């Protein structure tokens, strides 16, 4: 598998994951400093003991306690003392406990905003950070008393050891989470560690990524041909532009109409790709997908039916092209991370449409130019490549399309109804000038009907839910506080213009605990 974009010659930060919900956010904050980093399970630490590109290590938090049986027990013999290390929350407690510090279970779980005092601002970890700065705590254990080998760098009113350093080595621990928004100077602390203490170079820029990835693709692919499925989204589009820049028309793009796209999307997106100069072929497979989905209600079964049908259609089209040896995919870093657990195979929340093996009969090698990037980084790379703004600014759209926004079984009639509802919703956001301020928006057809009144007649028709969220990378999200007047207008237009709908509701759930999609 080709991974040119892992920057083998660049310095990097290694993040060892103990299962924290914030681990990806931690990586994204490091990337914001234009420093490359990778997330690996804590069990993989020994693999990096002799990796010269690793300039520092961050130990993530964890939902576990250091006192739990089976708690993550990261072996750092080949790394600690050799390169700088920063333990965050659980990571700090683990380091402190091993150093002889007194770690105790808190009587009350410490969660929320607190303020640091007694900060040693002359120490490199706290350069530019002054007493009173706000931090975010989220832990059930506390470091109560330092050992003789620990130097306390900061505390709070309720946490005497909020930050520390091990004497004689560049090993640090912070009881709070510097990666979250509520830690006011969190990015500065990470900058102090990553650039100041570890000495990493800020060279992970979109321009550098494009130049090195394109050259890497040329070296790897040679004169081979590549086939790539385009979806109309940012990820596959940016992957296509990188591949096209590397190998030109030896990239063959296929755009499949699976009957589950938004209204008019197939023709619009196909035309946009042709204007971009991509070597693209459109395939109308609507009937085949609808047949494959007939009678299926379970969300995971829908995804698998769509994936299976897509592979069949895509494989048939790919075989029409001569000399194809590679399959291009728009896999991004969250897809990779969510498919690997800190303890092994993860519990499936939902199947990712572009991660995993391919049927053996396709006999193609995989090339994934975006495998190391987060979503916001993909957009930055797309901008650097000059991607069409209409695609670059397009909201994320799930691989299974409207199938997972129709709760229950799928029919052509339901798809048409939801396409009309969705079209009104998205157009109203555009007309209000709010489309670009929303990370993702869409409509969901609910498997319930409700009583209504239209004119003098009783109705018993469908209910739809509207979902609009703000986010950076889709890992966490909050519902958008759209103006009431706009919501009222959207609801009125949907009910008046879409036959079969008499009730509209607005989803005000955040992620977590809810996911962005309903299925």
C-alpha cells in the first residue's frame, strides 16, 4: 500500500493513544502548528524506539484509571529519556505513578473549567503562559503528591500537581487537556512542547504536501494506470487532482449514479469534473442499487448492500480500461484511526466505505494520497491545488448517500421525496448566506407519520428532520443555532411544496453523544 504522504524524511510527533475521545483533536492541534504527527495504539510504542524521525512523544488521555485491571500500560523504555515526552491526563498520571508520585482516586470526578496558578513561566513548557489561565479538566484520578524526582510546574485550587517535569529529562505531564478549545493557552503549550522542546520544524504545509506527494506518486506509479471512484465530495476530488498532477490521463475516474445522490447532483458534479479536465466516465446504475436495497431496513445491512453493489458496478467499469494496476481511494486519517482500536479491532460504529480490503478478483493495488490528512487539511490541500470552489466548499456527504438518511426501507418514491426536501433546505441555507458557515446539513426522512390539517382536510403524512452542524473535522460537532425565522420559512416551504410531508422537526443533538448522521 502506497503512503507517500507520511513524510518519511520529516520530523514528527508520535501520539500514543490510550483510547481518549480527544486523541484525534490532540493530533489536529499539533497539525495546526504545521508539524506532522501520527497516532498509533499505545501497544506500538516499541516499534518507534529507533525511528530517527520521531522528535517527541505525547501520551493521550484515557477513559481508564491507572488503578484498573487491564488499564493501558505503555512501555516507554526505548523512548522515555531519549526524546521529549508529554503525558496528558491519563498519560501524566501513568508517568507520575511510575516515577513514585502519589496518584489517588478523586472523591469527586474533576471535570470542567479551572484556572492554573503557581505557574513556573520561566520553564519552557509554560513560555508565554501566565497564572490564571483557564484549562479543561476531565479526570477521575489525581496526582496528589510529587516524588523527589518530580518538579511541580503548575497547580490549581483543587489539583496541587496540575503540571510537572521529571528532573534530569525532558519528560512532562499535564493533568488537563491542552488540546480542547476551553484550555485558553492550550495551543501555546503544545507549541512550546512540539517546537520549543522537541525542536520540530513547521514544514507540514499544504504546498509541501502537494509537492512531495505528487513526486512520490510519480516514483511509485511509474507508467501504470490508476482507476478512481469519484463521489463529488472533497476527499475523492482532491485525491483525483493529486493523481492527475502526477500521472495525467493515466488516471481514469468513474462517477457512479447510485440513485442516492442529491437532486440534480449527478449531472452537476459530472460537468464540474469535466471542466476540471479530469478523464472521467459517468455510470447510471440507479436501478441496480435500488433493487439491491429493496426491503432492507437495518443501517449496517444497507451500507453493506451499497458497498457490494458499488464494487460490482465499479469492477465492471474498471475492466473496460486497459493496463489498470492501481485503485485510487480518498481515504483520510479519521477513517484509518476509527478502523484501528487501541486494543485491536474496534467496535464497529458504522462501516467506512473506503477502508479495508478489496475483493481478490479485482487484483489491484491501493493508492491513498490523503491517508494521513484530517478533513480540514484536505480542504487546505484542495485550495492549494486550485480545486473548484463549488466542490471545495461542498458539505460532506455520506458515502451511502440518502440511504442512511431514509430510516427504514428504501424506495424510489422515498428517495425522490427526500431529494426535494433536502433541496429546499440546502437552497434556503444558500439564500440566507449561511451555507458556508455550516459544516454539514441534510434532511432525514423519519419512519413515522403524523396527523396534520391542510385546508379543511385531515392529513396523515410523513415527518422529516433537519440536521445542521458546526464542526472542523466531523469528529465532534454541535448543532447550528439557525435563526428561528429561517427555520420557520424552511418548514413552511417544505410542507407547502413537497407532497407527502406535513411535519418538520430540527435536530438539536451534539456529537457526541449523537452521531451526525442518523444511521
